[in-house]
């Protein structure tokens, strides 16, 4: 049995990733911050549907550094084949209006928590000479978008770090990749409901991504055929980053 840790797995893309990994034959531990009831219900539901699989919901606030350190000390002694850093914190503000405390809070959850967890989990992966690390980034890090400066920077940091980590661990049987979703149909998009039609009109595929489509790629990257894929950034964006974006 292989075990995978997923951050932010209680709902949305995270819950879809947990489901896809269990369907792929993995045991899954996933963290949650405030969605405790949803997390426990998800774990119970999946366990009922997949007898023999172990699914655990673990409380963890990635913005709480002492709590994160304590969690990391615990998992260092355990064996994980995979790690998916899905948890993320949005922060929208024009660069000229950026509030540093809020930007740093997003960087802590989106980037620094990833580096801290990866550092702890890698030790077991190196001993086993096998491991898969996946960070959920964003197309915001690949293209400029007004109001996204701090958020995009945190996701851009993920990309640079993951590429270096892939090079450092390649000979140790570990792969490190970043999935860069575009707009995904989750609760996080609720504030943009009034603009949805206009936004979808600018996406070549003409729609937002489904959580299951992002989750499917995460599960594939944990599978045997993905063993030679490392150091990559894989957009799931319906053609958004391929599109010039200037209309006649």
C-alpha cells in the first residue's frame, strides 16, 4: 500500500484529489483547517465506498507555524509515497495597494508550508528511493493578471522551488511537478459569479475546469507511468495560457 498526504483536502479540488487517489489504490491522509464536518464526512464516505483503503482527516492550520512544525515532526517518522500541496490562500489586490501582512499570509500557506512539509516528507522518500511530490499552482503565475500580484508571486515561488527540488532529487527516485489550473468550478469562484459568462468567453474551451479534471492529473502523477515526469509545470486551463487574449 502507498500512502499520500494531501493538504486542504476537505472540499473542492482537494476533495476531488482525495477521491481520485483512493480510486487509484492509495491510502490518503488529508488536512483541513476550518471544514471539520465536511472533512470527517468525506473520510467516512470514501471509507464506506472503498473498503480496505485508509482515509484520515487531520486538522492543520498551515498559517500557524508552531502547529505546522509540530505536524511535520510527527510525519517525519512516517512513510509517505506521495505529497500533494493543494491548500491555498487567495489574496487579490493591485500591486500599488498591496498590504504586506496579507501578502505574507498568502505566501506562508501557498509556499512556505509546502517547503516545510516537503522537507519533512522527503526524508522517508529518499530512504525508500521512491516518492511523488505535486504542488497545485496557478496559471496566475504564468501570465500577468491585474490584482493577482501577491498571489501569483506565491505560486511562482512554488514553480521555481519545485524545479530545483526536482533536479536535486531526480536520482533518488523522487519526482516533483506543479499543476497549474486555470479557473476551476469551485466555491472559490463564487465571488466572480457576476462575471462568469464574460470570463468563460475568454477561455478557448469556453468553460471553467471541473475539480475532477485537476484531480485526474494529480492521480496520474502518482501512478507508475508518470515516473519519468519531473520538473514540469502542467497547465489545466482550457487553452487559456496558449491564447493571446486580444480580440478583434
